[in-house]
């Protein structure tokens, strides 16, 4: 290609047009600064725009169709030696109008979409859920082996109950063996032939996490689905795990990060392994404070909870990227229940807290635990549930309502921060994937 001009940028010879993030592969595409005409520049710019759109779709940066925002940035410089902007009439090249540019964009976008139809890459069709999806819509799960953390109460119990009813072999992993036995008894009262068992697990103790993973991996059986459900919320006083981590971060995020990585060998034996990680609507006000991740300098119970759940959501997306990049074959899906009536408030801030009193005002209109479990059951079993997606209620503020694609907060879509958080989690837990 003949070089006849330069972009007005500090590098002079090169312009960094895009940073691609697909799976865990980070590539920088650099386009030579000189082109035979401004029309070539328009073609490159619009191609990059289309590729960015596809990449964002694949990496969950554009999570829902109704929030799609496409921005075309017209930064077209003239090809003369003075590098002066063109006038409006010739804004996209001498003799070429904006209409020509839009035609080019249509050709580029259409070509990419057609390429997707032919198998080269996915098209721009948006993922969706089946309208009115219910637990009764789950496929038969006979022969499937699934693990639910925190399956002795709340939505975890509802997950275990529904999965057992569909024929799956279910492992309930939780701390309290007595409550585990009671949960199994309750499930068998409704599903007499349920294949369900209890395994001891304390997510705030990495030794316990390792012990469970070793036991299950030693059995040599397939693990088809892991549902990272267990959580604690907003204890008034800062607690510390056995390993020295802030208790919410340890239980909600680090324990699940370690468990997922340690169970990867059993998951990869499945023809369609899935990891479902539960987030929360609290992620919308969360942020990852890398400077005080353990809340040692300033403990706010609700901020710490929001951070831990945001970390879970980022983990789900990053796991999907890494699974694609490394060929693990794991479908990583995120879900949240909206607001459901469970024991989470009672065991966290307490029923006498100001938060609980405010929560109690609308208790009657919130989801039941069974309704709250629909998003995780969909993510774990539905054929149309896609890796890298985030499912939850779609009503007012996503607190309740029909199941659909949940909104992804900007912080959760930051792949750089997710990769950084992943590295921190590897260091703190000593668990490396693959």
C-alpha cells in the first residue's frame, strides 16, 4: 500500500486503532499511518468500528439490546502535507460524501454478519430467554451431576430441590451437616427417588475448599454443573476468615474462585460443563478497591458486600474469556435473583437493623426463594443460556419480574480490572486454573 500521508498523532508512523479483547487474548492492531486516499482511511475506521461492536458483544461489554449504544467517531484528517481537517463537504475524503461512508459501513457490517452465518464468527443476534421460563421448563437431567454451594437454605435449597426433581444427581455443599441432613430429608419428601447427598464445605476456609475438591476429583466422576450460590451479607462488624481475609470477600468470592479452579478437572470431563456464579443487584453500587481490598482501613458492611458480589460477576466474565482462550470448554454464566425473601438479611445485618426494617416494608412483593432461584436454574440447565451472559429479573430496578438479560454495570465489564482481580485471587488463594 502506498503511503502518501500521516495521521496527526504523537507516534507519527503508527496509529493504535484498537485493543481487542476476545477470550483472554489481547492483541494490538496497528495500522500504518499512510494511505493512498482518505477513502482507505474511512474503510479502516469503519471496519474497526464494526470489529469493536462484535468484540463488545462477545465479551459482554454490550449486555442487553435496549442499552446498545453505537458511536461513530469521525476523526478524518486530510491527506495533504499540512494535516488540516477537511471541510464539511469533503469530510470523508475528496469526492466522497458521508452517504458513501455509511454505504461502506453497511458493506463492512453486512460482511461480518454474513461471515457469522457461514460459521466464521457469531452474528449480531442478541441472546434471549424463553418468555415466561419456569423451573418446569428444565430439560430432563438424568445422568447429570451438579454441585450447589449453600444448598441447605434459601435459593440454594430451591436449586437443589428443582435439580433433583429433574433427575440430576445433586451434591449440596455447605457448613452445617445437621442442616444438610434436614435439607436432604425435605427434598426426598417431595422427590422420593432424589439422588442427593451432602458434603462439608466452609468457603471461608481454603483448607476446607481444597478438601472438598480433592474428595470429588478423587471419585473420578464427571461434574456437569457447579452453582456458586453461597453468600453472606453485610455483617455489622468486620470479620476475618481462617486465612485472614475479610469475611464477605472470603466467603462470597475467594472461596468460590478457589473451588471452581480446583474442580476444573472434574468439570472438563463433562461434554457441556457449566459454572453458574451468583451476583446481586448490589453490584450496581459496587467497586473493587484494590488499595483496600480487605476493608482494613474502612469497613462498610454494605460496600464490602457490593464489592464481593461485583468480584463474583467479574470472575464469571473472566472465566468465560479464559475458557474460550484456553479451550477449557466451560460455559461460565452469571445470574442474580433480584430481591428474594431468604435468610440472608437475618444472618447478616439482622432483623432489627435499619436495613431489615426498610426491606420488610416491601417483603410481600419480593420474590420467594423459589422465584429467586429461576435465574440460576436457567443458567445451569437451559440450552439457550450463553456463556458470558448475566441473567436475572427484568422488572423495576431488577428487583423482581420476568427472567431476562440483566444489565451489566460498567465496572463489571472492565476486562483489565477483571484480569487484575483474577491475578490477585490467584495470589491470595494459591489456586491457578488449567
